[in-house]
């Protein structure tokens, strides 16, 4: 078999690269172990988790409706139906991707690919057979897998982000190891469905690296839904017993160092899938953490081999991988393209959601960079009041002299839908003045971006912040 471009991995980065290459007129082969494109994000990550989060938020909002004078009975859970609904969403999307690949005349090959040399792939099939594929260019989009941690035991009672999404049952008690976005999102789902959730985080705050003023409303909200949140705490031992897992913990707030949980969810991050790709048969280099090294064009040390997505590190996000995939395909087609975004938006789909892009306040402080920061509290938002979600916040970071927008952060209902305006403003080099002068519809949460920009100028309508200097 031959192809002009061969793509290893059919996740959001891989299939985006393959689709772009095909649209640019190239003969493309897309190789993945699954029967359809989609990758981890679609099959066992972003999409199924958001389906479960939507279901959990519906239950949560129904309970909160009592404050409006509307009362619903406690929900009756049909786990089989919940799982079927999630899988139907996944199937709909993977089937759609298969049709798009076929329409572009992409050769989709099910199997596991390994580099025989810089221009040849060996493809291993489930039935034990092998094929060889010659390609002028190769794009590696192998993705990542859940990381593990020290005192782990082999038991069905231990879940990772993949197995937790299958929703095998609702444990009475659940330990979540890791207070990052995966642990908090899945912890919220299980807590809403009835589990008593305890979160253990090694650092001194939830969502390490995210600005504390954005995390604060989320931390306050989930304190009422999670049984315990232990910071600066580590799990030192795990032992399987008849009724669950006996876990030993060390931390300043842990008064009972040994506890028994019915199940545990390990959510301590992800590792790149760089092993097993046959990289030693090429000049492709990896760093000490296992990430493939690439330049701004996503080209490796082997000139005809590119790598994108989680396997190259950086923000391990589906939309970042998609953008990289399109860049790699354009470079192969001869375009003068490079991966040089000013802002890669990130979203934590908890309740409330947190989203940010561009320069964060934490990064500015570490770099000693002077910035002007405005914070518009959602208590001043009419739309937030109608939703009874006034705990939100929208912040903007600007250059103190030019007022160019450098970063945007939002915490609150639907933050993930709002952050794209911030990313666009940063990419375009917009000023706070531009956001303030753009008419936003009323009453909407999008107005909080306009109001936050206005606050920098000392002229926010619904929030008095006199202009300094």
C-alpha cells in the first residue's frame, strides 16, 4: 500500500490532519486501532463525559429549582438507559466522521501502526496479520493515556477516566485521587448521582495552575456537594478488602488517616503514547517525559515526519490537537504555516464552569509582568440574576499602556461558551476599547465581557470602578 500522507491516530488531531490533507488534494491514509475515527476524545473522553455532565447538571438544576418555588421529586436513575444514550451520541458522531472520511476518499485502515523506517509503516491487525504502507509524509497523532500513581492495586474497584465513564454502578462512597479537571468533572457526575465523594489533591489548591479567583466560586460550590476535599494530601497506601478499598492518607486536614471507600477514581493526569511507535528506527527525538519533540511547524527531527496533539505535550486539549493537525497538513502541502497561537482556550466543565485563554494572572505574576486587571462580578449581571447564578466572575488582563487584551478568564454558568470571544480578541490584538464598544445583546452573560472591558476604562455601566490615573 502507498499514500502521500499517512496519519497515525484518528483522534481530533489525526482526523483533522487527514481531512485537511485530503482537502488540499493529497492521497491520505488514516490508521487507528478503532473501527471508526474519533479517538480518545470522542470514544472515551470529551464527548461521553460531557453527555454525563449534562445529565448531572439537569438533575442539579432540578434540585435548585426549589429556590424558585418549583419542586421536583428525586430522580429515578436508569443506568442502562444513561449508558445507551451516551453511546448513541458517540456512535452518531463516529459514524459521521466515517462518512466524511469516505467522502474525501481517505483510506481508513484499522490496525496499530509502527514505524519500520522513516517512510514505511508496519500495520498490525487484530487477526495477527500485517501490512506495509509506504508514505512520503507521516503525521503522528497517537494521543495519550491515563497516568498511574504509586500505591495502586489491580482491582475493578479502581477506576480511571475511561472506566469511570462507563458508569458501571453508583458507589456509595468514591475517592477521587487528583483535583484537576478530570477528577472534578467526574467527581461532580458521581456526587450528583448519589456517591459520597472525597477528593484528594497533592497541591495546595484545586485545579493547580488556574487563577485562584476563578477557582474560588467553584470550590465554594462543590464543598456542599462533595463529602471531603483534602488539599496538600497524598495517598500513601491502598489495600483491597471485602467491602471496598482501605486507603491511607497523609495531609494537614486528614483527621482520620485510614478510610474505606467502595471505589476509587485515579485522575492524576495523562501520559503520551510515544512508546510502541517504532521511533528508534527513525531520527525522531523524545524528551525525558516521553513527548515527541517538534518545531513550530510540528516537524520532528526526521524532516518528513510530523507529530501533533497530546503526544507532543503542551496543552493536552482536543482543539489544540485539531489546530496542530491542520497546520501540519498545510506545511506538507507547501504552505508557510506554523503553530503560533496567542491563545489556546481551556475549559473545565464543572458546575460552575471555568474557562480561560491567553495570559493568566498566575503567569503574569511569575514573569513579573505588569498588567491591568478588571474583574466584573456576576452579581451585577441581570442575566446571571435570572439564572440565580450570581457567583460568577469575568476578568480581563490588558497591557497597562496600550490596553491590548492579553488574557481572559471566566467562571460561571456557560463559561465555556463565552471564552471564544476572549480568544478571538487576543488573536486579533483587540483593545479593551474594542470589546467595550462592541454592542452585546441584553440580557446575556456575554455582556460580562463587555462590562469587564468597560471597567478597565472606568466606564462599566453596571459596575463602578473609577479609572485610575
